[in-house]
C-alpha cells in the first residue's frame, strides 16, 4: 500500500507531503483544483516518462517520492530478478533535473524506467478512462479470467515450454532449409574426401618420395660419377688405394719408434679401413643402380598428386591434408545422418507439443470452471449499479494452434438490455457502462487475489443517487481487502471513506499553488455539505452530510 507521497516543484505544487492509511481514501476538490496534477505526479513514480514542462521552477530539481508497504505482496522474487535489495518499506523516487534529464531510484538504487514499471505495476493501479478501454482488449480479458482461475503457475510453465517449442521449430526449419544446400555440398565434399583417401596420406613420407624421385631421375649421372670415383680409387699404379698402401707401409715401419708415430700409423690405418668400406659401398650402389622409367613415372605421378593437393587446399604439409580429410569425413557423416537429425528433432518437438497440450488443457479447464461463476457475480454487481438487465456471456473456444497463453480464444460478450443481442464490449457498452463493468471486475478480482492499491479517477462520472451509493459500497467492501483511493464529485461516495483529502488552490501575488489537506471530522462535514448544496452551506446540507457520514 502507498503510505506516503512527497512532491516538490511539480506543476502547481511547491512542496507537498501526505501520509495515507489503509482502507478507502477519498480525494475531492473543485474542477481545476489540481486533482489531475496529483495523479500526474503519482504516474511519474509509476514509470511515466518525464517532461520538463511539468516542472514548476525550471532552474530547480523536481522530486516525487512514494513510500510503499509491500509486506503482503510477495515481491521478493521480482526484486531478485531486478537485482534490487528487498525492503518491506520500499521507496520509489523520480527526479527531473533542470537539464531535462530524468532519474529513477528504488530504495536509493538507480534503475531504468523498464525496471520501475515492472515493479510499480504490482504496487498501484490507476483506473482511468484509458484503462476502461482495456476491457475491450483480448489480452486484458484473459488476464482477468486467468487471475480468477488461478492459472498463474500453469501459464508460467506453458510460457517456458512454448519458448522451447518455438526454438526447436526454428532449429528444425533451419535444418530443412539448409538440407538442399547441404546435399549439394555433400557431393563435392565426398569427391574431395575420396581424392585424399586414394593416395593413403597416412603412409606417405614426403621426404622419402622426393629422395626416390631424385635418384630415379638422375640414374645415368649417378652411374657415371660412381664409375669415375671407383676408377680414381682402383687405377693401377696411380690409383688412390695403391698410393695409400705405400703410405701405410712407410708409416708402419716407423710406428715402433715412439708414441707419436704409433698414433699417426693407427689413424692412417683407420682411414684405410674406412676407404675400403667406401669402395665396397660404391660397388653395391653401382650394382643396385638401374634405369626404371616405369618406376620413375609412378613416383613422379605420386609426387605430382601430392603437390596438386597442396595447391588445391592451400597447405604445405601432409599433416594438414590429413586434417582436411578428417573434417570432410565429419561433414559427410553429418550429411548422411541429416534425415536422422531431422527425425530426432521432430520427435523432440512432438514431445514438447504433447506437454504443451496437457498444460493447455489444464488452463482451459480452470477457465471453463470459473467463467460461469465470474459472469454471475458480474451480473449481480451490475444489477446493483443500475444495470438490472445486464447479461454477460464469456465465450471460450479451444483452438487448434498455440497462443501465448494456451490454446483458447476468449470474448467478453455483453447485453445491456432485454431483447437486444450479445455483442462485444467495444460495440455494445457505453463509456459509463464500461466504467461500472470495470468496477465490478475489480471488485470480483479483489475476492480472489491480492490486488495492488487502486485509485479510481472519477469512476462515478455520469451516475447519481442510489447507483452512486452502491458504487461507494462496492469500493468500501474492496477496501476491506486492499487500499482503495477514489477521486469523486459525489457526496454519497465521499461519505464512505475512512479518510478524506481535499485538493484546493491558493493564490499569492506571484503564483497559484495546489495543495492537499487531510480533513478532520468537522471539515469533512462541511466539504460534503458543499458537495451537496454548493459553497453556501445550509443547515439542511449540513444535516444531510452528517446523515451520510453516519
């Protein structure tokens, strides 16, 4: 409930602090006294966009602050979702700076207007002509019926599942849309994969192939050079081996003359042994050397294939080609399993769809159960409000497709008079009738759920006498379960209040000021007497006022 309101430098208000209690609060005042200013200030606290033109003194900051007791509203989860500190005495403050910028705070924490609106919608409901028009909107009608049907948990579960369902459907559509393109890519990927698989990349040693190619491609040169080398080594008289043997013999003869000669002899002997091995190796190489054009062609072709693959895939290592082959294999496997993927996704969608249908049935059942009770209560209340022949028919139909709140369509059909036909509220109810219907709906809602504080802005326009008395009674009954404000011009309603405030203007030399005052018992009698008979209060009006208050 709203426990206090502070307004500074707003419209015609210099500075105003007012405390409120539970129950039914009456606000009265002459036309033009500033009741709309009070509502405008409160609307800023609730998240309405600020306007610098609303500031009284443009060079000073405008402040509007509301304090709310939220102990009974179960808002801890909402505070957590908004990343706010929970306090049962919650303070909401709006500031309009001279620069025109606006700031909002909840418990001294800066917040966005979106966060402010999310919270304030749970705190106070200003019932105006605009909200009366909401009655004709499907969304509002569903919210009313579902609140009475206690569908909140079912609707939350349905909403989460519906989001999952839509995500799955979107994913399935994406897979199907890409299937044709994927199949086209499949043929090309398969060609590339087979091309890489044919040469057995894992068994290829590129260095060995390149060495083999160089040998086969230069057989004649290698043979010629090997032969010449052997000739130089083995030539009679002038051959290196014969010359080395002479050196070897001479060194052997002096090897016993000292350690140095023995060492040099041993070293030269080692050279001789190594040279003998080289000669044997040269013989083997020459013997194994053969001219094989077919093998050369085979090796050259393999090397060419590898180099072509390097160029095609823009890589330079066999390992890179192996990685590409593995990636292609993965794509091919995914494409080949695409039908299975689609089938699995469709099965998943069917499962979620079945769950949605089950919840939608529960939602429908709860709605169907409460609708006759709701319609009857409305008709009884409307009869008391001067509409004895008013009939409600709430048309609930099951649909084949999912909506945001189940699988139903809903229409509030209304018949104001006997002999007329049912029609939508938009077409069949006047503005005054809509106001009374809204009051009746709020009254019924208050029996079923914890409503926020509500402010009725001249809901009694166009009514009088006994009907206004009944409207007052309904608001009085509502105030037993919640905080109710009503701005009224009717003394019959004003007399029902637990507390009474008067909005009035004062003038000084420089400006006009709007003020709000809580009336004591005597002031209240005078105010209601003036509402009955005008500014010139008569004894009869005073007596009538006392009678109404008693």
